[in-house]
C-alpha cells in the first residue's frame, strides 16, 4: 500500500526549476526567430501554470500552518522577490535609450510606468500595440505583458482564495469553482478571437489568459506538495510516469509545430498546453518518477533558478542588438552573444539583487548607509565599482524619464496603433510609405533567370553597400500621374526576356530610362497587378517595363481586402487575362483566404503570385502557403522574391520592410521577366 501523504511538510521540488528552464529556453528560441521552435512563445503558458501552482500551494501551506492567510506578508514577499530585479532592468534600458536612442524614450516612459504597476498588458491593449507586428521604434519592454498578468493574479487570486476556502466547507467545491473560472476565461478567448485578425487582444488579456494560472491553482488544490505519495505501488508509479511523459510529449510537439497564428491555439490549444503542463507537474512533484529525475538535473536547475532574470533581460538585449535589415543567413554568432549576455546579466541580478533582497540583506545595507560619516577609504574596489555604476544608471534613468524629446524623435518613439489584420488602416502599420529621398546613382544589377515558376536574381558583380531610402512617396502626385522614374541603371543579361538598358555612354548621364520588356504583345494592357506598398513603391518601374499594365497597389492592403477587390473587379470585368498578386507584407493569411481570392479569378488565364521578404513572424508561413498552392496548379506561377532578395541588404530601407530605389527596380524586373517567360 502506498503512503498517501508525506509528513505534511513542504519541500523543495527540484524538477519544477527544470521545467522553468524548458520554458525560458523555448521563449528565448522564439524571440531569436529560430524557426525550428516556432511555438516557443508557449513557454509563457508553462510559466503561467507553474506560477498558479506554486502560489496557490504556498497559500494553502501558510493557511494550514497558521490557520489563516496572511495576505500582507504574502504580498510583501512577492514584492521583494519580483520588483527589485524588474526595476534594475527598467533603469538600465532607459539609461541605454538616453545615451544611444532617445527616439525610444517617449514610448519607454509609458512602458516603464505600466510595468511598475503591473498593468503593461492592458496598456498594450488600449494602445492597440501588436505583439506580433512591431513596426515602429523597437519595443524592448513589450515582453513584460506576461509579468503584468501574473502580477494581477498575485493581487486578486489570494483574495478570492481566502473567500473561497472560508465559505466552501469541502476542498472539492473550491476546485470546481476554480475550474469554472478557468473555463470562463477560455470561453472568453474563443469568443473574442477573430480568425484572420491580429490576435494580440486575446493574447495579452488577463481575462483571456488567466485560465493557465487557474489550471495550476487547481492542481495545487487537488495535489498540494505537502501531500505527495512517498511510497508508491508499481501501478501508481507507472500511472504518474505515463501522465508526465504524455504531458511532456504534448508540450514538445506544440513547441515544435505550433505558430502564433494558428486558429487552433485560440480555440482550445492554449488550454491543451496548460493541461499538458499540469500533467508534467504531477510527475515532477513525485521524485520517484523518471520525468522528475530528468528535470532535476543540475544544469536545468541552475537555469530555472535564474529564469526570472533571464526572462527580464533577454528580450531587451535581443531587440536592441538586432540589425534592422538582414537578408543573409541566420546569424548564429549574434544569437549566441545575445543569449550569453542575457545569462550573464541574469546571473548578476540573481546574485547581487534578487537573493540579497529576498534574504533581507537590503535592510542591513540601508542601516549602514545611514551611518555618517562614511569611511570612503574602507570601501573595496568592488563596492566602489557597484556604487559608481549604480549612480550613473540612476542619473541616466531620471534624465531619460524627464528629458524633453524633440518632435521628430518623439514621433518615432510613440506607441504605434496596429489595426486588425482584417481591417488594415492605411495610416498605420508596417506598410507605410517611406519619405522621399534622393537615390544613389549606382549600378544596379541582378541576374534574372527565365524559369517560369521561380525567378531569382543571381550574384551582383558590383554590390553597392549604401542603402538608399525609398525611391518616391507612393502617395505623391508624381506617381499617380504616371511619373517616369529616373536613373534606372542595369546591365543587360543575355537571354533575358526583359531587356534593360546598359549604362548610358552619353556625357553627363549616369543612367537612362528603362526600355519596355520585349514581347510579342504591343502592350501589357491585359495584365492587372494587385499589391501593397511594396508594389506601390515599384509601380513606376513596372509601368516602364510593362506599358499598359494596370497596377492597383495600396498602403496597408492585406489578403482579406485584396480578395474583396479581386471579386469586385471580376464582377465589373475589369481584370486582365493575367493577374499579379503581391500581398503578404502586412500579415498572415490562411489557405481559405487565399483560395477565396483565387476562386474569384475564374476567367483569368494565368495568375502570378509574389512571395515576400519581411522580418516578421508570418513570413515563412505566407511563403510556404504560396509555394504549395502554386505547385499544384499549372496556371499559377510563383515569383520568388524571397530568394531573389537574399544577401541584398541594399534592397531594403532601414525598417527592413520597404524597398529602396534599387530594391524596387529589382522587384519590378523580377515581375517583368516572369511575365515574359509566361508569354514564351
């Protein structure tokens, strides 16, 4: 017979620290854009369940020992555990912005204030700041939304638990109440989620995410750590083993396969993660299981004990050190440096901030500070260094919080409202026109293939390192009136269907206007192009290369609105025999939305789809969907702009989204050569 209860004393559960390590590794992998762990953001849900379990378990233990819940003592302990490390990180980030990028200060002020009162997630919701579509100035504190959800839980849940335990004579009644609250939270997520729209509202909301914390709380009510089985039977041991391994298998599968735009996640998938985590916890709190032994390994425990600090520091480091444009291979060296820096700063925070304050050493230090006069000669080099750095950071932090930011910098630093994907706002979002700048006059060369399915430029013989801004303002009168772009310079490649001019040999001219694509057609009036601002930037070049083409490109356009436009044009019989679709810059779309748009093109002879290169989470999903659907139909051709722009940082402006003049030219040539190949 197994011993049902231990001696009633709480004990340290090493395996839970190992589970923390798994969670923080997953989160870091997600923020580092490691595609193999596309569901790494689910690590936050693991943290939620763990927090719900540990906090509820602690409250139950205190109530059993003292026959009451000392909430004031609990809140003070939480404050001492979490707040000091948070403050240090906030001060360092503001100090960095004060020194190196003051355009961030205005948005940082709001982020700092909301984070300090654990309301950051609601600030992001009210300002419509997307977690998945960060378009403007880098937001190094956006990850604090999850700490705000936990902070609100720490304040409200102890009060509810106190009332519940007082007025429910049986523990099972409180369990049912907690499960009912968790179910209500999950239903709120399901009801508020709108497929095809930005899911940030339901992703941030305390009301839509608290079910994970409540699942952990339910586990603590049902199976507190003080009552674990210590002498299990063989059947009991196997039961806990299978529960733990099944839960772990589900978590790992979701971490590797899920992505933040899956409808499944918002219709029960997040609940599945919470339940799977609870299953793992069941195995971890019983030290005889192999799952518990695995997660109790010292390296995992070491990471888990510092996971809070690593979570605080990793995201600001990644955001502030990430290059805005990178069209080359994944930079593993930079990722390793970012992770190393995060771990080092978290370790310092753990040793010099978190542990000393949690153990009460802060009061001793404050008493020593009050003793005047200070004997400066008795201070060690270490004390001098820490004191000096602290003073500098405090001065910079205060300066950053009160410093007047110039209007231009302030505008860049403001929180950008990101509309739902299904209802893009032309005035906001990633698809913004760039201000016109004088382009560089340099040779622009791309080797363009003639494959009808995928066309990519080859290596450039003379790569210009300067990255110019966008060629013109897409909304300007010049473009709308058919203004002809100047200085389009390219070298002619033999065998290309799109014949582009060589450098002009005339004195005083660096380049000349491009010639139209050679084709059996007299013009391209039966070609219709639908796109977003990437196509809008290149509209003048398309019109030069393909005279008569009808280009309808709009800032902020997405597949949902593009599909409606295609349907309208089809009904009015204003579509050409060939339709070019260049959408995907502004957000993800699913197979149903794409098929809906293509389904309206019944009388179209050929469809050309352009994939995307955009430094956003949906890039791979959009490109994979476009590749799959184009490979299944002989009437659909894929323009592989993603491969064509590889290792061409000069094609993109500083935001990594919009094209420079050189990029717009290459983009237009790629489309023109695709159409020429189709004609052949």
